[in-house]
C-alpha cells in the first residue's frame, strides 16, 4: 500500500480528533491484520471507489469513543447508545473526507459511500474487499482506536 495513502489516513485521524474532540492521538506502527475481528468496541465503516477501491473502518475502544463524544457534546456520556454510534459514523465520514482530500492532492480521486456502524465486543469488520487490511493503531489519554484500511 502506498505510504502517501497510509499517511493521509494517519494525519487525518490526528487532525480531526484534535479539532473535533480536543484530543491528542499518537499513531503507532502500522501492521497487517488477516482476520475480520474488530480491534475496538464501536466501528464505523465506509466504502471507497474511484482511483482505489475498498473500505475504511475506524474502530474505537469504549473508553475512547465515550470521551470523544463527551468532548464533542460538552456533556458526560457514560454508555454506548445511538448518539455514540452516530458520532462514530460521522467521525468515519469526516476522517475519510479529510484523507480523500489529502489523496486528491497526490492525484487520486476517491469517492465514498455512507458510513455504517457495528458495535459490541468481538464484532467483525466486513470490508468491501477480501484479503488482509492495514491497521494503524492510535493511543490517546482516554484509550485507543485503530484505522483499519482494506484498499487496492
């Protein structure tokens, strides 16, 4: 996978969380994931087409997504509900849009569908393509999340 694409998703995730949720995120070393098991408790998934096809999933630990939503809304949220799931979908959409804008500056034209959300411990990520995905892990002061990319 092109390093510019990985950097676009990584930089977009850091940027969007800083602006939208007032949180600092630190990216770890990307690695290959061969199964469909989600790394987090709440996952937003969006499909891509255009210069590249596939999908992106953002998968958040429960503590991380609850703090993100609490920061964004300015009130304490203490359980996963529809508002949290909607926010996970919207974050997936916003990070995807920011990353696609970054990729466009590199000559790639990518469009995205409407995000969906899956939640619960042990849920699966069903990417648009078969095969392994690239995981970019992130840490925050309030838990972890991953960017799970499966594109070609």
